[in-house]
C-alpha cells in the first residue's frame, strides 16, 4: 500500500507505441497491449520519466519493463476461461486503520471491491483482499490471483498454510500460526476454486496493482470503518478441531 499512483503509461511495444495518460478506455494504454504478444509497457509518475524510458533502447529492451508473460495486469484472452484477480491491502501503521482491494476481471466484466477497517494489520488486509475476491465468484472458476504480498503468495505456493492446517494450526510445536482465521477461509475458497497465486512487485508501475493500492489506501482513510473483530478480540487463532 502507499506510494505515488502512476499517471503516465509508456508503451514501447504494442499496437500503437507512445505515452498515454489513462490506462483504460478507447484512448488508454491497455487497449494498445491487450493480446499483443511480447508487449512492453510501464507506468510513471511524470511524462519526463516516461519519455526517457521510451527513448533509451537499452531500457526498453531490458527485463525490468512489465510484459504480458508476467501475468500482471492484462487479461490474455477471455476465451481462455480464466478469471484474473488483482489484490492489495495494508494499513496506516501496523497495526492501524487498514483497507483492502480486489479487482476481478472475468473477461466480460470488471469488478472493484474494497473496504476499510478501524484497527487491523498489513498481513490481515492482504489476506482479506484475496478472500474478498474469491468469495465474490458465483461459480467455481480457474483463477489467476495476483498479490504483492510474499506472506500470502509464499504461504499458498510453498504449502505453509496447508501444513499449518494439518498441524492443528500450529506453525511450530510451540507457536500457533498467525491469522489462522483468515488462512482457514482462504484455504476453503481454494478448495472450491482452482487458484494460481502470482507474486507481483508492488509500486513498480503495474496498473492493476497501482489501482488496488489506490482503492485500498482510500478505504483505510475513509469514514465509518468496519471492525476486524477477530483481531480486536484476539480470536485469530483457531481451535485444534478446525482441520478442514
């Protein structure tokens, strides 16, 4: 969360290379790279930075720019039957007031979900973003879920969360797993959907990650914030009988 939103999008390789001031829309950058094999683009805070990036061939051809193969922000093809979810979460202080956002793109429509909480933690908001996105799906789906949280992505792709569940929600023999209440919910959703977790670098110019950050931050700064009651009441650790 936090960071400056990117206002200029440079397309080095796409249908019409150039600099764009919007991501979505008929005159936005997204339509220039959607479905373009090997597209290269990047977001910047200023036009000058975007122009320098476009003018330097060594930069435009480097690995740093985002490509479609990174599965960061582009729905490759609606016919592929994949649902793309982009997430972010964080809080003002840790703990502090927090917010999350999940953007869902099923190839036909785009949905933005976000919510703020009075007192929570960064990791809980990152988990809640994933949960909110998956809970919004009406039918079982093949999902590619993007998160800039190593805590979340590693917890799922390296099998940590499932191992904690198999050990009665103990991370070690003497230490309970943190945020087990949310890991429990996320695992249940992943048992229903076929989910691939993809880590993205935060604040690196990826438009969907930047949009998630913007909405999550706005939610955390909003009024009438919700209560993260399990966290406030110390009920984030699950009893040993909850194994599934």
